């Protein structure tokens, strides 16, 4: 495939076209991924998640600037799980990362997953595979940090960075929600805030209650570039620890297991929806459950028997 050749050569136009192909899905996308997959595996993926408004895009922009100074090539995928036409995060990300657009060694893509046949997991995974095959050494993937986004990004990243900010209550909420089990590095951004010291103390206290030593906490002011070198050092230390212990290969294998199951589930759901569209027997099952003549589990069993 000619497009695959362009991707392997690292051509930015080919990368853009390939990402458009995988976003649309279908047989052409599947063929492209098949062609490119043997060339994947060289990139290191860093997932960046956290509540809206904490400065994830600004932080990624600062990290991209830092690693480019180190001579590393970069791909960035910014995921909006709600809409490809959002005038919020997607356009905002492009503005905040615009200083890198002319750099041939940086490729930035904002993606909306609504309308993609496989949703967040499939759209993001395929985009990262394309950038990996395109020779990018470091891949950053940003999610909105809403709902299951934190869990989803943990399933595709080698290192997960959770970004919080002081004074918003998000850090306490994250602790209550168990999100602290997900990150490998925690960032307290906008650390010039008046309540930064109190929030930092809360985080450290909460992490000290765990059975194991918690992830490192790095304070940053991404807009000023403060603390970015320390954040990158923490990410590199996590990567080195994984590689030395053999944990990186294990993590990638476990991520692959989750990815395959997620992709299979999304495909099966699509096929089920297509097969049951305008099916009068499905309507009869729904009526039976609504009228309490049948319980939901028995209805599911009947549906599976009919479509299986």
C-alpha cells in the first residue's frame, strides 16, 4: 500500500491521511493497520489524563518542547471522547500546541471518537500504531479525564501521568474514586496557586496510607516551563525501572490483552446492534422485560441464542 510506505518514511502528509483513514474505520483502515503493524513497537507511550482545566495540553506542550531539545521525535494524540466538532478541548489543544506545528519531528492530532465505530479504545490505539510505524520515538496521548478515560488511557500507555491542580477539590475526589491506583507519576500543575502547599500535603498524606509506596509527585507551572525537567526525569526513571525489571514487557502484554478484549467487545456490540436492528423479536423481548413478564438476564440469554 502506497500510503503505508509514506507513513514508514515519516511523511507528515501521509501520517495525516493515514490517521484520517483509521478514524473512518472500515476495511481500508484494517488493511492499513495490517500493513503497518510489523513496523510498530519502537515508540514509548505516555498517557496524560486528569480533570478538565488542569492544564494537560499546556503541560504536554512544555514536555514536547523539552524532549525536542533532547533530540527526540514526538507524536501527540489528543482525544475528545465526546465530539469531533467540539469547540472546546480540540481547538484549544491546537492553539496551545501551535508552536510545534512547523517542526517536522512533531506530529499533533486531535481526535473525536463519537462516530468512530470502535470508540475511544479503537480510535486511539490505531492512531498510536500509525505514529509508531511512522518512526516517532515518543507518543503522548491526552484524554479528557472524564468517566472511564483514566482507565482507558492506563490500558494503552507505558507510563501514565495524572495531572491535578490545587484548590479545585479534584485531588480529594481522585483519591476517593481510587484513581490514584492508575498513575505512575502525579503532577500538581499550577503550583503557584495559594493552596498548592496544602494540596501537596493532602496528596502525600493520602499516598502514605497505601500498602505500597505511591507514585512520585512533581509540582509544575507548565505555562512557565517550571518543573518540566523534573517531570521528564520522573517519567524517564519510571521507564528505566520498568525496563530493568522486565516490567515493561509485562505491562505491554497486559495492555495488549485488555486492548484485544476491548476491541473484540466493541466489534461484537456493533455486530449485535446491526443484527438486531428493526428485529421484531427484540422488540417483543423489550416489551416482556418492561411488563415484568421476563427478567433482563433471561432476555439476554434469549437474544444471544437467537443471534448466536
